[in-house]
C-alpha cells in the first residue's frame, strides 16, 4: 500500500529493521517511497546526516577508555 504524488523523482528508502507505520491501519514497512521535487538534494542531505551519526567523536587527548572489572 502506498501514496505517491507523482511517478517521477521517486526515492526509495530501505530500513534496516521493519518500522511500524500508521496509514489507514497500523502496519510495518521495510521500504518507503517518496516523490520529491529535488530528490538529489534529499539523498545528499540523508547521506551527510547518516555519515555524521556513524563517525564517532574522538576521545579527549590523554584519556583512555575505562576497562570493566571482571566479576569473579
């Protein structure tokens, strides 16, 4: 089921995990199709946003990650 405004400039988004959505009835979806006026701008913005999330922040200089103690 889907609602598409036009048959041009359609972008397909795929989710890693099924997402719960509500249209007429609650359901899950793995893909989302969007008809956009500027699809390339949307794709560029989405790539930049996901790249920023994937890049870990560096630890401050002179610090080390803390190790967990083993229970024993």
